[in-house]
């Protein structure tokens, strides 16, 4: 078995296959595993390039089931309480936690104009059994349940859905919205060392019974005389034969555009790929004084900065996620904490043709100034306790991962391109499969892990 790409999806699939006795080799173009969740290290800091909110670590959750079959112990995790706080433009806050009474009391006090409807909305979500929903109901936007709710409450929902699904209440189908809103109230976790610690542990497991080849970019699939996919060609000129299957941990765009090749991609799929869209991420990596953490209501804050009344929701102008490393995992020099502020941005805007880097640097500085102002306006208690260490743009993600335009997350409509059978994402070739954040359903890394577990189970029986 050949696995292309060392993100969480590729690592999990490969580690599970190797532990079950399958001969597997994973190829990763970078010098370390992790893909787009690898920490950014600079000046003694290790920053997570995410909001630092992870599900699936509960007893009998997906990670317990995965690590039960691996020869390594899972990384250490800590339950967040609350999972996070949503801060609104009027400075009111709602702590999203598993304490039902406190959560409902908070909804009632923050949204008095529609308190009964807001509470009823969440109770309805808690009662929804996704397995029994018919296709038409599951694909309806969650906005159909928000008719009796105020704009303020809808924006409270929008900022959460955008964070976890890259879509707002008018776009997000019910089958994705329900778990995205219910899961945080049942518990989210922080991973000690960041998600990179999970990647490193999975790589360690794979090395015990399989092979990880770093600094080994895969150029394309190798094809037999009959046009079937037989393996991969490496940039070095080496050809590796896969007698069982090939798993792509690349994005859905890059799986077809680079690995399979545009000349072999059916026109119908090419058309669908052009219509798919994911957001890019603009990140601020900050240093924060440890003492400042005491002034925050949570070290995980989703901030809505503009109600955007009479407008469609534009997340690049209306929200950011503030994730401060907890004191027990500061990933920073003494008396400091590593902080990541993540915002959405149109990825395409960062790839206009430039004869030199000046225009990109100017765009970076302009965006930094705007986001910095929004952060301080929404969180005045930060004062001068934070300073910028570095920034990351979609071009940063592209340079590090070669993902198309540096886009991250799962675009709406991916199921139409990656055909699903038993939860497994398939391509036009019967022995080439997709795994990763642009093709899997579910919530965040846990959704990718669930997809990887299903794929590994399917491939083990082939």
C-alpha cells in the first residue's frame, strides 16, 4: 500500500494498516509529518496553526478506538471547560459548555429578545438523530430552524458554524450543522504539544511496522499499459509499485490536478472541482504575558466583530478565533504563552501575479494592521500584553504544503466529486482513494480520523 501525504488522514490510515500487517509506505514531501497542522516554530515558540479545539477524545471516542489498535500510547489531552467562549460585538459572551442549565441560562440572558426560541433550537439539535433523517431534511440549511430567532442569535450560530464547517447558517446543511453545534457542548479537548503531537505519535506507530519517507515528494501516479494506476513516481525519478492500493492525503483538487493528472480527469469532475471553494487562513502568531491569561474569560474565544445587519455573512470581515496555549502547555519562553489568532481570507486574493514579493508583503502588512485593530477592539483586556511574532498567509500554507492556493478545510459539495461508499472516499480508479480534510465528513480532525479508520478497515479486507 502506498500513502501519499503525511497529514493526519494519511498518517492514521497508514498506521492502522501497518499495525494490521499490511505492507505500507507513506511518502511526505516535507522534512516532518503533520501537513497543515504542523506547529509553526519561531524564536522559542511553537504555535498551532488552528483554533486548538479538538473533539473525539471522549471515552470510546474515535481516538480511543484508533489507539487501541496501535503499538503506541496516544498524546496527552486535557478537557476544556468551557469548550470555548463566543464573544459578541456588544461584549456579551456565551460560554459553550456541557452544563446544560448554565448554557441555557446564558442563552436566555444574552438573547432576551428570543430566549425561548434560542433554547428550543438547541434542544431540537440535541434530539436530532442524523441516522433517521431523510436526504431532503439532512440537506436543508440549518437556517430553516432559526426563523423565530433574532439576527443576534443567528450571528452567534454563524460564527460557530463558520469556524467548524466553513459555512454559515444559510449554507450549512443540517447534517453538518447539528454535530458542529452539539459536539462542543459535549466536550472538546486541547492536545499537549498541539495537533503536531498527534501527528508525531502516529508517525512513530507507523515506523514500528511500516515505513515513513520524509523529503520524498510524489510527482504523479504511475500507470500501466492498460491505463490502470500501478503506483507512484517520485520527484527523484524513482517509481514505487503499489500492488494493493494507493491512498491520497492530498486535497481533492491536487489529487486530480497533480496526482491523477488533468488529462486523465473526466471533464465532469474537472467542472465540479472548479466550482468548489474553501477559505484561506490568515494567522497571527502572538506572544502573550502569562499574567494576561487571568483577565480572559477563556483561553479559547470565538469573537464576532460585526453584526453585519442587512448583509450576507462575510467571515473574513466579521470574526476571528483567539487560541492561547494553556499555562500547562505554554509552548513559549518563560512567563509567555503562545497565541494563535486565526481569520478567514479569500485565498485567491493572495496569488495575484507579482513581479516581486513587495506587493505580497504590503498585502500582509495591510491585513495585519486591520486584524490587529479588530482583535484589540474586541478584546480590550489584552492591552499591551501581546505582541506579534509572525504572520501566515495562504501563500505560507501553499509554500509549506503545496495545497491548492493554500486553501484549508472541506468545501461544500465535495461528496459529488469524491464518491462515498461505506464512508470511504473513492476516485475514478478502483484502487485509488482519498483521505483528508477536503474529502471527509465529520468535525475537524476527528472527522478525518473517522474517515481514515473507515478507509483502513475497507482496505484491510481487500
